[in-house]
């Protein structure tokens, strides 16, 4: 995989979009007998997003002007991760 800040942006953006799409699909299939399978499917998106977010947070933008973007982009991915956790985690 390509390294550097642009690669981390692409990685996190892709993982976030896949997770949001998976949540949309799950919403359309909300039926109690399907919950275990939905949780399993969403847990894969969650794992991918967790890894991407961790790597993104460790990266720093090359340009200080991108600091606000960095923080807001990470915040959006974090909210998506929290939505996944609310569905995947039992309880």
C-alpha cells in the first residue's frame, strides 16, 4: 500500500464509505432473525474502519493548513464507527 498522508486519507475515506453503505443495507434488512448475520457483516466494516482510523490519526498532514480537515475527517469517521459499534455490540 502507498504510504504518506494522501494514502491515509484515501484509506479512511474508503473505509468510511463502505461502512456507511453497510449500515444503509443493514437498515433495509432490520428483522430480528437477521440480526446475527447483520452484526457479523457489519463487524467486518467496523474492523476495517478501526484500522484505517488508527492509521489516519497517526499520520500528520504535510501542510499545517490541513489541520482542521484532519480533525473533522477523523471526527466523521469516528461517528460512523460509533454507529457501527451501537449495532454490532450486544446489548
